[in-house]
C-alpha cells in the first residue's frame, strides 16, 4: 500500500438513504469533515465498486460501500507557539486540556495563530494526529472560543479514529455548567430540537426542521438571584448546542453575546465584573481510552470569572 495515503472504507447507513453523498459520508466517517470529504470527492479520491465519483451532491443509497483515499497531510504550516496549557491528562496517544475562555481551538480566518492547535504543536513536539488535516492536527472536537473547560486531542491517528467513533455514537460523557437567566421550570428536563445554520443569519445556529438531531438534558444545580446554575449533559454535540437550546426554552446563558439578551441589573453586574462571554464551562469529560480501553473521567472546576459571577448572584 502507498504509505503516502490512508484508505477508509465506508458504508452508507440506512438513515442516510437519499442524503447528499458528502453528507452521508461525513455521517459514516466521523474523522473527516463534510467540507474535507467534498474536496476529496471533487478530486477523485472517492470510489464505489472501483468507479470514481466526483459529484458531492449525488444521492447516496443505504448499504452502498465507498472507498475513500485520504492523502497524508502536508507538513502543517501552523506555527508551534509556546502558549501555556493546563494539562489534565496526557499519554502517548492523547491529551486532555482544560481550555481557558478566549482561546480559539484551531486556526481560521481572523485567528491564524495563537490557537490551541499552535499551543499543542509546541507542547507535543509534532506528535499529533494528521487525520483532521493540516489546519486542525489532533483536533477531534472543539468548544467555542469563549467557553472554558475540558477537551481531548489525539496524538495518533488510531486514537483519533477511536475517539471520533465515540463522539459519533454519542457515548462520550460531556457535562457543562452554565449560569442561565431565570429559573427553569421544570427544574430538570430535556430539549430535543434539531439544529442547523440559521436561514436568516448564517453566523448563527438555530432550531431548524430538517437540521441535525440535537438533545440536551439539563438539571438545576442551584437557584441564584434571578438566575440558575444548571448542568447540561449533551446527548449529541452540535455547534452552540447548549446556548441555543437553553435560549429556546427562555433561559439564555448570561453574557451570551449572540443568543442572550441580558438586561437590567444582571447586565450592570456583568459590566461591573467585566464578564462579556457566555457563562458556560465544560466541567466533565468521560470516555473510553481508544487504545487500552480504560474508562477515563475528568472534572474541571469553574474558572475564576464564572465563580465570581456565581458568588455575586448567590441568594
């Protein structure tokens, strides 16, 4: 086999019957993004029964088998930067980071350096999985720039594949702590509402019929003065899921500049504290180690800015 490529075999799932090929393959191969698969299809790197297919919009059929030829990533152009990291766990295969609010996960337009990827390239000395492509080495999942807390990155392709499968089958245990406006009633519940890019504003996520299924289970931890500390357990992991789901039931996260409308005394408190981000923290992360099958679980306390907000809102 050509050592310059890796071969991935993918079978279209029954519930993906009739989907666009790039979308169906992204569902079948969680280590590759839909955009990356679109590029691979267009470049002739995807075949069915030995015949190349170059149309990402072609409709897929349940049970179809495809072979995806993934070229080895070119040397990353991202610069290794000595950015301090709080490491919760590390071995030869993966690393768990307690990310501070304000740190972007991977380079993109507007944030070409100073990201978690730049920090990982320095910390890991080039030992990061290449499956995610040159822009996102090691990145299996992400959390928003202004959300703090735990996330895992892969050092090897084997670890990347194993972790991505757990994210795809929703077996990763992810729990967030959030400070929301008002008092949810009932105190615990679930939001099961599909999410997609907003048709009105492509920079926002919205509840959209036909979007990807998204489920958030929330429970009250402590009632505060006009607000509540809640725990949100993710059954799925969609972009901005907690923020959109909690806002949809009338309890937007305090400080959320996109989905929240913090007003009055709470806004004055946020201004006084200089708290201008969504009050959201990835507090718990649990998964099965993809290499040795050990069950791992990590906890992270709320960072100082959220602790102060919590204290100021205490009853």
